[in-house]
C-alpha cells in the first residue's frame, strides 16, 4: 500500500497510518468525507482491501441506511 494512491486521490483522500493499520488488521476502514467527482459532493463509506495475485485493490462498501417505519 502506498501513501499516494490513485484510487484514493481521485476522491481527495490520502492513506494515513490509522487507515493503513485498520486495512491490514480488519480488511476495511470507515472513511468520512470522500469526494465524488461525478456528483460534486462528499460521502462516507467503508474502504475495503482485497488482494489478488499479490496485488492490492480497493473497493467501497456503503453503510446500510436505517429505514423509518411508516404509519
């Protein structure tokens, strides 16, 4: 994992020590304030680390929203 990561730089984030430690330990970390170039606003998601053939790849998982019960 590199501090300067193209996947994260597109969302205006830099991989810090806390994020790297959680990714290596748990395979995912919660990241607030990711930037969406398409929508022009920020969002929050879990950044997940996957490895294939010795190469690291990232993906996003979005937290499930709580639905309100309608009356």
